[in-house]
C-alpha cells in the first residue's frame, strides 16, 4: 500500500479511460465519459457532506457502470459490474480488503434504488440519481427515483422543484412460453453454423462479449462450451449474472452451472442415477470426464433423446474449437442434467459478500 492516495484515483481513471477509448460508438463514448466522471464527482460531494471517504466515493463512481459500458450489456450490469471490477481492484494491490469490499458492495447494489443498504451503497445510488438530474434538470424524473432525488436535493439545500414522469412502462412478463424448447431451437441453429473460436468469427465474438478482458478470445479458445450455453440461455430468456453471488466460479465454466443448479433454492439438477428423469429438448447435459480427466469438463444442450443416446448442440465440440451437433451415449460420462423452469426469473435477495481472493 505504498501508492499515494491521489495516484490510486488517477490509476482508476486511467483504467476507465482505456476502457472507454475502446468504445466504437462516439456518442455512447461521450455519454459514458460524462456519466462516469459525473457520478464520481457527485459521489465526492456527497461523501464530503456525509463525512465519508471522498477518494473511495470517487473510485466507486468511476467503476459503478464499468460492465455496461465495457460490454454494451445493461441487464444485471450492477451485479456483473461488481464481479468484473473485483479482480481489477484486487490485482491493483493498493486497496485493503475492507476497501475492496466497500467498493464492490456499492457497485453490486447501485441499481437497487428501492432498498436501503449501507452508507457507501446509498451514496453511490444517490450520486447516480443526482448526476442524471443535473445533466438535464428540465427532464422529467422517473417516479421510482423521485423521493430519493428530493431527499438528496434537500440535503444539499438545493431547489427540489422538478417534474415526475408517471408514464413508465411496466416490465412485461411473458407467461406460457416454452423457453426450454426455444433454448433447444437457438442452440441447434447456432451449433449448426459451425462457429469457430477465432476473432474473425462474429458469432464467437458475440458469445465472448459477456466476458470482459483484453485476452478473452484467447482465454476462452478451446474451452467455450459453457460460454456458448450461457449465450444460448440469455437469448432464450433465461437471464443469469456472469457469476452467481454465492458461486465459486463464473458461468463461463461448466462447474458453475452444476453448482448453481444444485443450490437448495434452485434445485434444477438431476443426477444421471435418477432413473425417473428423461432428458428432453432444452435440457442441459453436464458431462463427467468426457474430454479430460477433470470433473464436469464439458456441457451442451439436449435436442432429443432415446433409450440409448442423446443428440446435443455443443459449443467447442470435444475442445476442438468449433461448434456442432453430436450424438452421445445416454449414460456414458455424464454427471447429470439441468432442467430450468420455463418461468424461471433470476433474483438475488441474500447478502452480497465479495470474494476477495
């Protein structure tokens, strides 16, 4: 911890600037600069007002939307942002574990404006709302953020006269859709294309888009079966973060899927020893030492099955870096299956404890 505090913030800004310069859309890049630096500054003001650490507040502000701007993906961007930033601040080697925890928790919770969390969590929520308001004070405020904004402006002794937009579209919840069948359809279409794990293959690049990092294409090369599964699940409407808060690994690894499916509040895993389970289209198969000598080393999406075999859509078939549709023996080197409920909707109501190692 020998880096001067002023250098810590500048180092974070350099990381953010490097990420933003890689954005191809000039207008999006401009908005990203304005928002991240704006939230960082409003967070600093609020930290000073609330006797909190302004440097840590500024750093949280710089990082809070890192994932959404780095990937262009807004769904679950707060939770995914915390997971993405976690190794970045760990590897910087200039933050204590308590500081890392404070930064990551604030990022993780910043989209949940309706719930009250800890001081720094609330600070970044307020800074986010305040920056949106200050960017265009004539714009109507989203109703669900109106009370929070009014409290912030009162705290800063500023005028609280603003219009509220009551006409917010409610989230549409689809019912009755066979998402597992859709998952099978999507997987079959994509796997049939013979996607190759190289940067010149646009489908492979799209599969990798959820996993940040300069070397992500090489990191996933010859090992992207789970990333293929994740991509197909999202396209079918099964939305999951890149890593479950209680998970030991990210969903780019097969083990994360089996671990998640076995959680007591999920319970989607069916062992190969369960004779009552018959795999059908849209189920996920978890292989056991199929390609390597390691457990849960491969995965795919079932298209059909009979007594002796299953037809499976797979990314990175047999670690040969190409997608395809294959026939496998039903009971050979299989750990089990995952069957996601059609009405599954991800939510996390537990206590987020960042994994700092």
